[in-house]
């Protein structure tokens, strides 16, 4: 019977030693790869993973809470409570400091949930009082479309920067007023086109414009969902400005503009409403529209309140194709690339670590305000979409294609609109 030295032996009370453990009391020398580096108050780490794996991201560098952009949330509906306020918990640059609502009991409940001072809860008709609150640097407008203009003008008059949900307003005329009011007040205006900050949407646009797969020729964009309620604000023209087109079809319109990096020169559209359905007495259910671009690319877009949910985009290029599933959804984007390689058709998926697109959008806005930068999606971006949507409605109404002027050709805001 052989005898072996014990794997661990006693080296004093409560201490174990062995071939792979340091002797008790022996100091461990920290390695730079583990402790990181500090430069300009930022901690970074060296990559410890091998070449076959993606490096870990560097730690976030959030601003201290009292140095973040203070934002008043205007409107406490589903989007605010389900997406926007939770997104602030991941923000590095902004924090909610005030609420504006037409329902005091709801505002008080939400303020308690998010630790917002009850004194910083306002009614819609009290927005002028926000000028007295130095904690508020900006507002995020999340009310029905028909209220955006009034709330943006009130915020600008109070000296607050404006982040406004899409669509920007009900009409291009209202959009121009918003741009003028914010310019006159010296505050920034950004439209919340969240998909333009979502990482796989950005990668799709990069690939489409890079030339790696040749020039884009055809785009198919679909955004549909089944609308069940008969009394919601979305089907009241005064509040919504339209039906499926400004609500969800706008994602197709703005999406194809973003993917191609150019504006259309012609649009042709058709509108279909179900016969006898009173829900669509004021607004449209289904819109199909085709956009022709200066490059020769064609985009076929369809949006509907009457078809099962689909939020996809497909781009056909000269040397391959890009398919972005859930392109316009809050999450779940998947990007597939198809191309001919070595004589074989191959399909691959591009994966990126997901990030909350609302948080990315909010932090971009905050960075623009804090560092005096121009937003990536300014008011002019929202205005251009309104001009295009008005052309879509005109084409559907008249049954003919409608030519579109270049954005630079649009006249400036008239003095009386200010």
C-alpha cells in the first residue's frame, strides 16, 4: 500500500496549504490586467480573452446623478411607463426629475415609484412654471401627436431643450413652428427616432451604404399590427394626424431614408379602408407606398392596422441582400446577410450585444445638450418626414405619382409662423 503526502496539510489554525495555494500571509501581487488603469477619472481593463472570443466591453462612465441632464417627462401613457422611464435606469447622462400629466393621481403614483419630488409634478397647462425649476434642463414629449406642437412651444418658452416623440407633429406647418420656436429660444430640438440609434439598424445602414454588397436596388419595408380598440386616440384625426401612416408607417418611411442615406424624389401611394368599419371614419387603416430615389433605388413600403404584426425590412443589393427582422420593434432585432462566396450562396447572421435603444437615444440627446452638439435626428428630420407623408396622402387621394423637392429646396419658415 503506497502512502502519499496529503493534498492539504495544516499550517496553523484555519490555514490550508498545498501545491497550488499561497502560503498563509504571503501577499498577492495584483496584475495590471486584473486591476485596470485609471486615466482622466475613467477605469479601463486590458482584454483577457483569446482571439476566438469577442473582448468584453469597457466599464461604463456615467456622470454623477447631480451632473446628469434633468429631464421632465411630458405624458405618462403606455410608452412612457413601459419603455421610456425604465430606460432612464440604464442612462449614463440623464435622469427624470419632473413629470407632466393631465391625471394628477397617476402622476403622483409614478413620481413615488421613481423618486421624483412631488413638487416637480405639473399639469399640462402649468408647463410655463417649469421655467422656475432649475433642476429641469429638458423635456421629453410623449403625448398624442396633435399635442406635440403646443407642448414643444411651451417647453421652448420655458427655456427647456426638447426631445419629442415621432411623428414630430400633425402637419409640416406645425413642425416648422416647432423648429422656429426652439431656434428663437436657443434650445435644442431632437426627434426621437429610436431606430436610428439601435445598433443593428445602424449596422444595416452601414452595410447598405458601404459598397461591400454593391449598390442597393430594392427595399421592402413592412410595419403592421392589428388595431382592436374603437375609441383610442390613434384613430382620432385631431390627436393623431392620421392612421397607420404617421403612427407605424413612419418607421418604414424614415427607415428606408436612413438605410439609403438619401431622400426620395417621387412617391406613389394607395390607401385601403375596410368598408363599414367606423374606426376608420377619420383615419386610414392600410397604406402602400413606393418611393423612388435619386440613386435609382426603389422602396416598397406597406403599413396597416389590420394585418398581423410584422416589423421587417429587406434590402436587395447588386451583390447580396440584407434582412433585418424586427427592424422597428423595441427589441429582438436580427440581421442576416446573403451573398455569393466561392460560387456558393451563403447566409450569415451578424450579432451585436443588445443595448436599449431608448437609452441610446436619451443619452445621445443628453450628450448634445451637455456638450453643445447638434442632434443626429434634429427637427429638420421630422419636418422632412411630414413633407413626405403629405405627398403620400396626396398621391393616394389623386391616384398619381407625386414629385418631391430636394430638402434644401424647401422654403424657410415664414416670419408669421414664428
